[in-house]
C-alpha cells in the first residue's frame, strides 16, 4: 500500500512502521566532562556529524536513519540510529578507511590516558521483528519508518493500539472514546 505524503513530506494520518527482519537500535554519544578542555572534546564533537553524513551518503552502509539528541544541558550530545543489522554496524565501526575507526583509535590511544575530559558511550539493541511497535501521527517518515527497507502502514484495525501492534490484542483496546486512536 502506498502512503501519501503532502508537499512537506507529512503523512496526514496515523501510521506505523512495519519491518519483516531484525534491526538494530543504536544509541551513541559523548559527554563533555571538562568544558575548559576544548582541545580534548571539540575534535570528537566535530567528527560525529561527519560520520553520520558519511553513512548517509552510502546507502549500502546499512544505516536506516539517524537523529541527533542534545541534553540535558550542553554537555551531552548523541545520536539515535537505526541499522539494518548488527553486522553492518560492526563493519562500519571497524573499517579503517572510514571516519569512525581512526577516531576511536585516537580517542583510546591519546585521550583516555591523559584525562577524563570527554566521555563516550553507546548502547546497542537487537530488535526482533515481532518485538517492537511504532506509531506516527501527522509526521513525515521518522525514526524506523524513515528506513528504505521499512514499510509504512496504516495504524488501523489491529495496528490501532500499541498492544495491537505488538500482537497482544486485536487493536480494539483504545482508551480513547472519541477517536479510537492511541
């Protein structure tokens, strides 16, 4: 089914992302622990968006989508990413011809031995195709739904509620009487 978007790219209805295969949700970021040590955190701060642009420019990279997150405060910056597979994510991380690996190597060889001016973190979640649910209402394709290998479907019938989208109800369990949508 083709879902129509308006001229701004907004899907003017309630929809969900539908994906047949496992995927990866990857959170990665940095925390500035010593604001005055700009020489320590600025290089990492500046290379991170370049890594995302590198991935986006290569559709075969396996990156389905990436969103920048900031906060709380100016000390924390990160990305929520959706990947086609853990193997794609791992391959990018270890590829010495791409931006991540030399940055990773430099951080550990030069940075952490000197001080703790900047911290880095990541979390990787492998998601089975029957163990997630999404909903988007009056949104352009976003998050998992923005991935080229993800189908956008109407959030109706069984897909009307979170429990329905997870296969736990038939979707008729909405607590909202007026619209029947969750």
